[in-house]
C-alpha cells in the first residue's frame, strides 16, 4: 500500500514537473514571438514626413519598423539608448555616381557616416549598361547601403551608335537605344538619366530623348537630367526638360539645381517660378541640390565638345595640327572671356593621375608650376595637356551662396550629394562626398536656421523616396523598411572642406540599414545588409 502511494506521488510529481516545463516552453514561445530585434529607446523621433518631432521608442523586427511608441516594458535582442538624440529615417541620396560601389567601396563609409542609407546611381547620363547584372552583383557580393539605379542616356547612345558622334541616330540605332532602355527598366531601373553637357549626350536633340523617355513611361520611371545649361540659358534648359516630361508623360527631376557663373546669379525667382508654373499645369517635376557653392566634374568640360566628335582620336588629331589647335585655343579663350572671367582660377584639379602634385591647385597655379607662366595661353595649354594625358576630375567654384539658400528653401528641393565613392586620402575631391547631409543639418538648420530640423529631414527622406518611388523608404512608420539614423543635432557637422576634404561627417552615432546596424556607437560594423532597389512596373 505504501509502495503504491509512493508511486502515485512520484507520478504526480513527474506530471507537475512536465506541466511546468510545458508551460515554461509555451511562455518562451509567446515571449519570443513578442520580442523585437532592436529597440531604439528614449529618442526624439523625426519621422521624415515633416511633422514636429515627438518622443517615442522605435522597435525593429525582421528588417521592418514594427512599432513606434512606449516600449519600456518590451524586450529586444539589442537595445539602443537614444536619449538626447534624434531618431530619423535613413537619408535617401537620389543623385550619386557610385556606380562602381561593388568593385570599389561596398561599405560606402563616407555615405553611411553622413546618414545616407539608400543611394541612386546612374545619374548624368552614365550608368551600367546591364542593369540586371549590376543588381545581381550587389546581391551576390553585398553592399552596405541600398542601391537603385537609372539607365544612362549617354551609355545607351554610345553603345547603340558604336561611338561618340555629332549626329542623330539612324532608325536602327534609335531602335537599339529603345531596346536597351526597355531592358534596363525590365531589370529594375527607376528611370532614365541624361547628362546633356557630357559626351555623347550633348549631341542629342530633344526629340531623341523624348522617344527614349516614352519607353520608361509605362514602367512609372522618372526622367532625371543634368540639363544642357545651368547658366545664362537655364530657362531654355528647364523648358526642354519640361517638354520631355509632358510629351513622354513621365515625372522629371532637375539634377543639382544651380545658377553657375556670376552672369547668371540672382535669377532664382525666375527659375523657381517656371518650375512652379509647370507643376500647377500638371507636370510632376522636382529638383535636388547639394549644399556647396562649387561643382565637380571632369576638367574636359573646359574644352569645346566638338573637339571630341568621334572620340579621343579626334582630340589627338587636333592637338597634332597647329592650325586646328590654334582654332581650338581661340574658341576656349572666347568662351572663358564671354563668361566674364579673365582666367581659370575658379577651376581646381581634384584628382589627376598624370601628376598628383597638381591635386588641389587651380589652373592658374598649375600653369605657373608647369610652365613658369600663368598667362591665359599657358593655362589653356595645361588644360589640354591634362586631357591628353588621361584627364582629371575638377572642382569648379562658380555659384552664389544667396542662390543656394533660395533654392534650398523651396519645399520641393531635396538634398543630394552628386558624389561618387570616396577613397579616404585619395586626391583632393569635392567635400560634398563626405559632408553634404551633415552640412545641411549643421550649417543650414542649427547655425543659420534656414530650415527647421523636421523639414531638412523631409528633404532627405520622404521627398526623394516619394519622387523616385522607392517604396517603404524615407519614413519611420510601422511596416516601413528599418533604415534608421541616430544623430546628435548639437554636434552634427561637416569638417571636410575644399582644401582638406578627407574627413568623415560627425554627429551620427548609429545607422541601421534594413534593421541591421552598419554603424554602432560610432564604429563601422562591416555589415552589408543593403538591397538592390528595383523599380516595380506600374500596373
């Protein structure tokens, strides 16, 4: 009897222990289902929409924003204390030239450290030709930021016409250009870009571009343009962009809006009024801008385009012919003097592999160094010699601070860097590649109070994401992609400058891309969670 009672008690004890284990296991499953991957606690949320900042915690699960609110009682694998800091959507830079991101700098530290978590490449008419292959490489090898791309007009024109020519494409060549653009859109490009001051795009007529823009229309693509003229003929250039947008029925983007050269300064009201009238008439057009009064492109732009009709062989032939070279020099003098300038002091050598000692010098200084004279003739000789030896990247000081501020205050101006990948310590590049977004937040928000913090963030997030239809990006709301930046509004800034550009932005403590920390407590993690952002064809 006692043995039986003992066995009964033992069975009961086992059953109790089993029940406790089952309950504990079930509780663990329930708790696990409710847990978050990351909770960002105690920050001031600026959600990207432009509405006032508010205090809240932000929870991330499975790469998405899972909840925004009071999460003091919630559990998470990682908890980030954001007390005293701003929590905002990752910034979206719609005008970059990081087309070589996979091969060159997949971590893109210079972008991440100024809060940029998504970039658009393929701007100014230049892109990868095979967009499907490009996205495949991103997914196979990994990158830190998200990447979208445009298909470049210059790229498809040169491929279809088998060279750089000052003529209209044949019927067959135009058909091939359309096929290439269509394939790019099928592969996920977000639209078409032109660079109408660059070869061979400068040779294209408006009608050619309209025909290509019509190809992207059924896909909901955007037409982004570095226009033909950003100086005295800027209104003509804007009207060309607007005509393309109307006739092709596409959204349009004015790339890096500016007034270049003193003769054009002060015309911001005319420019913005023209764009506003177009919007009132139904044209879906916006503009982007970087926060500096100098531009950057190849020094080749100082040489007339016709010198390259047919490619570098034409240029070399001109330099070898004294009469043709003299004619080219005369044209360059006429152009520079016609712009109200007496020399090329505004043009600085940024990166020249032929002679690195010239990096950081303006053309006047370079002429003095190389030729012992800074006459206009010697300056032109230096420009031609640099191009003959492979060319160089330049920085061009030619904009007004007043114009920059007027453009920045317009509600449809978004912030974009126009930067490629920055190899730390290489050359003397434009500082925008290190500090563009930080400069806006530090100088134009905190110091000058030109913009509110909320509006500046909107210009970097929901505005560009919406214009380029990068769905799920640019806002902090439940269900959105967990691209998040955490920064100190009192410390954010851009120590990079024109003379000493190799300094990362400061003030950004944590950055997440698709819920994965890529910067944690100010240190790069090495993670590569970036996605290929493919355009979804409009139904």
